[in-house]
C-alpha cells in the first residue's frame, strides 16, 4: 500500500483588509487624503466583517490626518 498524498496547499485568499489599509496609508500620505480616507474606511469595514484587527485602518486614518495637516501647512506657506 502506498501512503496517501498530502493535500494540495490552500490557495491564497483575497485579503482586502490589508490591501485597502496599505492603499489608504500610501495614498493618504502621498497625494490625496480624501481617497486615503475612503480606503481607510473600507479597510476598517472589511476588518470588522472578517473578524480581523483593524490596525492598518487605524494607521491609514492617522496617515490621512498627517496628510491633511501637511496640506494645510503647505497651503499657508505660499
């Protein structure tokens, strides 16, 4: 008798929580904080729906706040 083969590895799941969180951080800091807020909210919602920790969403919200402060500071210096 031959030994049974091990099951194939599981396919990677779509982790939209991480994707939205990272996009929120990058976009919130670099270019457009309203879009970053949108991605932060989407990350938060996906984390709550899937039962994960919303840490990246919180970081994305903070990154957008930094982006807002940076834009206000930059706009008043001109």
